[in-house]
C-alpha cells in the first residue's frame, strides 16, 4: 500500500510541490479573470475563470478551456445553468 505524506497527496508529492504546481497552473487564469472583470463584471469574470479552471481539471489545456468557455458566451454573458431536476 502506498504511503501518502498527507491525505489527498499523491505519492512523490510534498505539500509544497503540490501548492507550487497548483498555483502556477491557475495564475494565468487568475490574471485573465482580473482583466475580464475590468471590462465585464466581477461575477461574470469569476464564472469564466472558474469554468476555465474546472475544464483544466478535466484535462483541457488552458487555451482550449478558455476557448470553450468563450464559445458559451452570448453578448458577453454566460447563459444561466439549468438545474437538474
């Protein structure tokens, strides 16, 4: 059985490595969101940045994830999500 340094960390990763890798991966999206907030709104920019990061977590590279999220916009707005019933 593998030995994990802390719950949720993969073998071979330390907390510092995971933190550095995570923060460096999301920094471009954070900067994009900050720029986007200046020309749209903070809620819109947060939704976009969050959606981009979620897609990155699903395996898309940041450029493709951003293009996908931008393709969802209608008149610079993201459509409301429909709740599952």
